[in-house]
């Protein structure tokens, strides 16, 4: 099944009134959100293996979080690398802020080249007017 997309205007926040013609970029339109249960159905494990896999994914999630909290990036070979993205208020001098004022903004995931190669032949189709499944729509609203 091809990946659906729509073209969106790229906002120019630096010079919004400079008279340039707006440029467009493709924005993927997810048709849903696959859960761990969906992935397990895709690989069709037995009920015993399913419970084992779920437990291992839960343990892996905590192990990744602990490594990130200890200041490491986490690489899963063939998949990609997780890293912490920090944020704070803007300052002009580093002495104006304390460590307690810095928070985790998000967790970044950068795909590995090997994983990205799996998408080399990806097909795209314009998806304007395509109704998304309810779970995907709720996530993006």
C-alpha cells in the first residue's frame, strides 16, 4: 500500500512578508497508528511468545529510559538511535541558568542507514480527501 501525503505550505517565519512565492513540502498522512498488538499479529507469535515479547518490550523500554537518564544515547543496531533533547529558557550567558532549570523536551529517534534502506522503494500517492482511521485522527487533533 502506498504512503499517502498532502502538500503543505512551508512557513517563512523569518521573512513572512518578503513577497516570495510560498514553497510546498510533502506531509505524510498516516492512516492509523500500529500498536504493539498490531505488530505482534503481523509476526503471528503463539500466545506464550506474545506474552514474552510484551514483557521484553516493556523491559527494553525501561532499559532505554535508564540509559538515556544516565546521559547515554541508545543505539539499536539496524533500527536507530535514541537521544535526549533538552530545553531551557534562553540566556545570554551560561551562568544565568542552573541545571535544575533544564528539562527534557523530547526524545529524538534517528533511524539507522540500514533501516532507512528498507524504504528505498517506497511509493507515495496524494491523499487529499482520504479519511483517516479514527485512532489516527484523534492522535493528530
